[in-house]
């Protein structure tokens, strides 16, 4: 059978079954479709999953990150430390509050924030650290929070990729300061679009709740007052209902990802060899699988390799570009060479298909196809 007769394999795909479709349909039929009882139920379930800590959900993880920064009172004149190898949302969430994102390099193995580099980048204006749990592998919390405590800093954990990840058996989000999750369709749990914040205090959860809905508080006489400059980033009940169904299967989804990733490690042996991602342990939720291409040994560019994969019916992605070299953030004075590990990852990374409905045979197909393409592309 030729590649053109085989199903196309995107690099990510949500897992949505008929029971989820029916549940969303029931929510639509109820005619309560914006934030309501399903949102409250979803927040309660997420709170229980994370050890009873307060949780609020949002229309996106990007909105959640921005609300996290605002809730902490961070704004103009303040700085937040961010890895240069992460998604654009982290820097944008900081910059939109008037604060300044300060980029640092990442560890070349885990691709997580280099805490020594973070400490070296601190200034009197630094207010918070915003580490990303890259691909779902947690930043080690002990040295992270020791650094924050030494310098009196807040921590916003960008756990967009890490719902269900664990550190020493405890779910990411069940400890620490403020933790943000994403429920975009390419994440391990989806609400179509959406995100959440887990808080260490109920008081900050209430502040965030006001910031997500116009700054409104209700007065005893039933009228409303506006107490802060809020935006609008509430999650609809339709989305929350899907999230409840997804959360019930989260551990199953993660177990399947582990099975598929084990197959990648077993079968992905190209010549010239790719650099495989950090494997971690059972605490890794494996939101994506992104080896680094051996471009120095290839005649083809990454784009040519991605195009060749596409021609064979296999999708791929880039996780991620170097944030400090984007037009918006290079304007802060950053340039090529500042963060060599982040730049090498950005230059050579390739995200391969990984989602629970992928089969082991399809993983084998991806591995064999990439092996064939890199052999053709070798110098």
C-alpha cells in the first residue's frame, strides 16, 4: 500500500469519543452554555485532582498566564524571568501587563529553564520566575523554589504541557505557587480552547476570578460594582463539560502516551542519528515528542524534511522557535548567540505525531519514514 493510501497522521489530535459528543450535546440542549454549573463542576474536579487547591478556569492558558501576572501585582517596571525556549504566550502574557520578559537559556538535555542562568539574570526589578515544564517534564521544584525563596520571588509555573505530570508521585499543580494549564486541542486534556490556574491561596483565586470577568463583584442588594480593571476570559459551560469528560480519562491518555513514546525510543534509529528527547520517568506526561534533527550532517533543511514527511502523509511541527529572536522580542536587544542551547533546539527541533489514538504500527511508520528521508538527505 502506498503512502497516499494510508491515513494522514497529524502531529497532534484530540481524543474525543461519542460519549463526549453526547455530553456536550446535553449541555447545548440545556441552553446554559456560557459559564455556569459545568464550569463550577470542572473547577471542583480539577481542585480535587490537585489536592484540594483552589482552581479557576479560563478561555485560554494565555489568558490564565496574563491573569496570573496581574494577580501578583506585576506590571510596568517589573521583570519576569522566562526561558528562551518556550511558546510565545509566556512572553506575551508578561509584556501585555506592562512588565518586561527577561529571557534565559535552557538546559540542553531537559530543555527546561536553566536555574543558574535564571539566577544570573536577576535584577532588583525581578518579581517572578516563569518556568515551562517542557513537553510535560517538570522543572525540579526543590531548586526552583529554593531560588525563589532566596530572592523573594513569586513563581508562575507554565504547565501548559503538563496536566497530569507528576513529581515524586504528586501532580504538578498540587504544590508550589501559581500553576497554569492549557486545554488547547493539542494538549493532553482538551476543552476545545481553555486553560486553568491553580492557586496557593483562595484570596488570590478570588482576585483572578474578578480579573477574568470585568472586575465585577456583586453587592448585597443585587447590584454590581467594578473593583479592578478586569477583562473577559471566562470559560463556557460547553467547554467545561468536555473538560470533565476528558479529566476522567486523563490517566488513561497519559498511560497510552507512555506506550507510544516507548515505541519511539525503541524504533527511532536514524542514520545520521537524531538526538532523542529527555526521557524522564513515569512522572512525564509526554504532551509531545520532539527529537532534534542532525542538520549538520544533512543536505536538506528542516523545512524540506517536513515537506517530505508531509508528502508521505505524516504531519510534524516545531516546538519551539527561539523567543528572543522573534521580531517583537529581539527589539529588547537580544540577538543570535545569546542563548546557544535554546537556539540550537529552535533550529533543529521536529515534533512528531503523538496522541492516544495513534497506533504502534503508525509509530513504526513514522520512524521508518523519517529514517528513509534522513538517509536520502544525508551529506
